[in-house]
C-alpha cells in the first residue's frame, strides 16, 4: 500500500470513529419534546428530585375549548407521560414531600383550580376551594402550613396546608390573563409582580401589601432574590431590574435585547438565568453582564428549574423543553472531522474578553488531552478539557464570570504536544 493510500485509509478510519462514538458535552442544551402536543405551552417545569418532575401545560384556544395537561417524568426529564388532563390551564406546583403535592391553574381569568396528589403525581384529585376568586399562576409555601397562591386577581393565603384559602391582596385593576408571581425571602417579607411599573411588597406575611414603583410602564412577570436584600425582577421589552436594599430602589440592567422575559432564576449570588421570548440568557457576575446561551426565534420560554449549578430545565412554547447538564454553557464542540496536519492551539477570541471567550484547538492523533487555565502565579484555576479525544478540530467556551480581572494563561497538552497562550480578562 502506498503512503498516499495509507493516509486515505487513516482519514477514513478517523472519520468513522469521529461520527460513531459519542462525545461528552457537545452542546449546552438538550431539546426535548414531552409529547403534550405541538401547540401546547409548557407553563411550568419543576423537579422534586433528580429523577422525578412535573410540567403544567396548556393549549389555549379562548373562547373555544382550552386544554390542560400535567406531565410527569421519572427518568430525569428524558421522557414524559400525561398523568392528568382536563379543560384547565396548569401553571405551578408545590410538593410538601416526595409523595404529596398540589397543582394550581385556572381557566383564562375567570376561575381557578387546585389539585392534590398523595402518590407522587400518579393521580390527582380536585381540592378547589368553593368560589376560588382567581386562577393560580404561582404557589409559594413558607412551611408545610403557610403558603400563598397568586393569580389574575392578586394573592391568596393558607395557614393549613392548602385546605382553606383567604384573600391576602386584591389588585385594584387586574389585567386579564396577567400572571402575577411571588417570592418570599423569609416568613414575613415577600414580593408580588404586577403591571404598570409596579410590584408589591409585604413585611408581615401578607397581612398588608405596599406598592413600589419601579418604572412607569413595565409589566413584571417574575421576581427572585438571592438573599434578604438582593433581588431581581424581569418583564416585557427586555426589562430587568436589580435591588440591593430589599426593594426600596431598583436599578435597570442591560441584557442586550428588547424581547420580553418571563422567568428569572438565580442559582446563587452570582449565577442566574433569564428565559423569555426567543431565548435564554445567563449571568455569572450578579447581573452585571448577560450572555445569550440559547436562541430560538420561534419559541417563548416561560419557566426554569435548576437542581444544582449544572443541571436544569427550561420550558417553553411549542412543547419544547430544554435540559442542560453543563450549566447552560457551551461545552466541547467538534468543528471538523478532517484530520489536521498538525497540533494547534489558537488565540482565544474575543481577547480581551468579559466574561466569556472561545478557544479553538486541533488534535492529530487519538489520546488523552488536557486544556487548563492558569493565573499569573501559575496556579491552575480551571480544567476546560480533561478527556480522551479523537483527531479533529474543536472549540471550547471558557466562562470566567466568577474570577477577577487579570492576565491568564491557557495550556494545551497531550503527552507529545504542549502550547501555552496568554489572554486578558477585563471586567
């Protein structure tokens, strides 16, 4: 066999290997169809553990028939089964333990409905209070007895685990179909989103509520706090605000889009996700900067639920559920199956960067590859790649949101090749 033919065989063999074996963390989001139906909105996703979770959904055909489904997974969100369906839109869940939980929903803005399960969501029974005055968009429990349910008309409160409910706040000018949502930072202090640039705050566990004007016109759709003082709200037209004094003052944050937001979830004081029209954004520096981590100009994303810093779900329109196992950040991505002529490590781009940059590299032979980041003192601060790779060209995203500004170095090595380059993080 000639050298030319041997090289052709080598290229063909590596190409087959490249496409025949799975890579880890090829993309940051797995797209899942739950089977609810292509016209269904997945209004809320929540997990009670790493395996079992629920989705409240609806197919909205007002004033004609409206359909709603509750879906359940027992394998970490990969497959879903319908466990309940009727003519009600379902929006939220609260589970007291692994078996007992309640679901809230309603029909448009006319009436609400509550269901209860005692067997981990396999069956649901109607526990709707008589003359429930509002549909239920959000359920928040402070303990096993005290909880709140918010909807079109305002918020209700229970002190006996949801058996009975009474009015906590009645909004003066409710908007048909508007989804008020809540967050309680402790047993006494809570916030409720609203329209016309307003939110509401209670400091006595819902006995009284005080309006706070954030701006003149925004409709705010979700609120989340990382501690008693620091919180975020999101709304229409790309509006995101942050407070550091328990809601007394709010500062506008620039996400870089005018698309509306429906959901915000802060995983800790620095890291969080915003979901809304056409995509998902992530911050790793407490909202100072946001990066688009998923785009889809045909979908609207309505809710998120993260089990930890890396594993989470985001639900949206058109029966689309997203799952990430990498914290929503792009993992190792193969760029080409062609065997490169030589090992290469490219300069990161952009450079300088804040806080995300890309690094491309090429591997000639199969083997164990390490790509690590070091600070100016030579201390390793991040392993970006540490695994067996096959020949080809790759891209890796480095998110430096949790480290300070400065000069850093990244080194690629595989036993026979090593190269180091410098990059600058500027915050």
